[in-house]
């Protein structure tokens, strides 16, 4: 039953399972950043993938809050649509980085004059 890779691992069948099969589950203790309540083999990867999108949404919201403080954002801070996958140009626009780039361009233009 011991294998060094997924390529050589064989799924146990009726003739390979021992009659006395003792298993010890290692408990890593409570860790508040781990994925909890994932029960199936497809659930943990899905939850981890969704966590990336949620983190991106939180970053966009924080950037929009900062834009609101600069009076550069029209509309709500928390109401915006973010597609999956959240591609870089869309995230950049949602964060208001086009405003930052325009602001930096005007600063450079003012210093050169």
C-alpha cells in the first residue's frame, strides 16, 4: 500500500485490502486559515479556487474605498461585477488603476514643464 508517486499507486481492491486495516488520522489542530468542512475530493480545490476570487474581490473593494476617499469614484464602493476568471485588465479597471496612471502622467508632465 506504500507508494512513492501517484503513477505507481494502485487503488486497493478486494484481494489487496488486509483483514486487519488500522488507520491513524493525524490531527493538525485548529488553524484558522485552513479550509474547513471540505468533504469530497473535488470540494477542497473548488474552495481554494473560490478563495482566490474572493480575495481579488476584497482587494478591488479596498482599492475602490481608497478611490472614494480621493473623490475619483462615482457610485458604490461595494457594488461591482467581477467575472470569473477575473482577468488583469478588468481587475485593473475595477481598482481604478487607470486613474492612478493618469494621475502619475499628469505629475510627470507638470514636472517636465
